[in-house]
C-alpha cells in the first residue's frame, strides 16, 4: 500500500487476530506519519526520544521520522503480524533532513516510556528509509543516537582565571 508518507508491504496471510488465527478477507490499514518538522506533531510523538540501545545504554535520539500502522478486520478488531512475519515499510523523510545510509529502527515501549533499538533502516533514495517491522501494534521511529555531552556544575569547583569553571 502506498501513502503520501511512505509504503507498507505485508506478505499474504501474515496477519493474525488476538488469538493468533490467520485472518482471511478484507482488512483496513492506516499509516500515520508524524511531521517531525512540525513542533506540535513532534511533541505529540510518544515518549521524549530517550532510547534503550541494544547494549542497554540509554541515549537521546535525533529523529528522521515517526510512524504508526493500524490494521483491523472487517469487524473492527485490531490485527497484528503473525510470529515470524515481517512487514516492509518505506518512510519518506522531510525535505529539511538528509538521512545517512543507515539509521536505527526503534519501537516504542509504552510501559517504560522508552524507544527500544530493534534494527536498522537503510536509505533507499535521497529522502527514503526502509526497514522490516515485526508488529503493527507499536509506534516506530527512524533515528540516530544524538551526540551529547554532560556538564556537571558544582558550587565547590575551583574557578580558572576569568571566572570559568574547569569541569
């Protein structure tokens, strides 16, 4: 399926209901991408772009795109991908952002409020990123960990000439 913000490809017979039974028949799919250049939509994304990396470190993220996919059957019941099935997603990146050849793929983990690193997006065009996802019941994010520096200021630090504190 093709949308303005990207494409979603789900293999045949890859969708299951909440009892893990394969779904036959028509389904409805919506693909919602956040405009990360719009401050209101950016703030509307889940969490605060803090992530747990594969090595269990916690990092801040710089995002290239956030999206959600919602799939339901003809009776309005939410569906998901069967265990072992993957959907391919290609995401359009805003004009103002130039993604590198590869960025992290993160899934939002609601109980912890963290984005969790689960894979990689690869650049498939100047402003297109593609990845495989294992569930359509989560929010996804294409990110790079931000390069951050932590400064600690203490009242009892000695000041260098000119009044600057050496940390």
